[in-house]
C-alpha cells in the first residue's frame, strides 16, 4: 500500500478500486474503548486525528508496540472504517502495513507495529458526508 499523505477524499468509484488493493478481513468488535481494543494493560493514547465528526483515529503505545484504532464518534449502523500502521524500514520505505478495513458498527482495528528506533506511518479512514476519507501521518513518532 502506498501512503496517502495528509487528508484525501475519494469518490465512491475511486475508493472501491483503491480498497481492493488494501482490503483485509476485519476482526470481531468486542472492546469498550480504544485501550481495550489494543489489548488493555499499559496502552495509552499518544496521538489522534479526527475524520470530520464521524470518527477519530487513535494511536496508542504500550512501551514496545504501537496500536491504531479508528473509533466512531456515534457507534451504531455498520459502515466502512479503516485502521492501519507500518514501520519505516532501514531503506526509508514503509512496508508490511497492518490494515483492518471493513464495515463496523463501532471501530476498526487494532492494527499494530513494533517500531523501536524507527518511524511509523499510521492512520485510517471512514466515510465522511458520503465520501470515503483516508488520512495517514507520514513518517512520525520516530525513535
């Protein structure tokens, strides 16, 4: 998957074509918070990005693993959500994205990456005002 950069809005047709290249089967929803979705314990939120008033992409960390969850502002009704993350490799390229992209009532994720000493590219997507909207951070939280 290529990094989309900052905010990007796509038409439904374009989104369907792009989704085919990154679609990954979703996991069952059961968590009551982003922390519990990541596995609980010592996870804590270190960053976030709002996708309009529809959802917030949340980046959590537990001292060794980064976790991304895209959480709906008003859970209910199934709609497409995406959470994703990748570690920057030594050649500067982001590979092996962990992406959860499916229809959910509450959240997408967790998507996880261990990235000690490396930058991460994290983000996700949601349908905002009828338009599939994707945001990824670019190299961030390096170290």
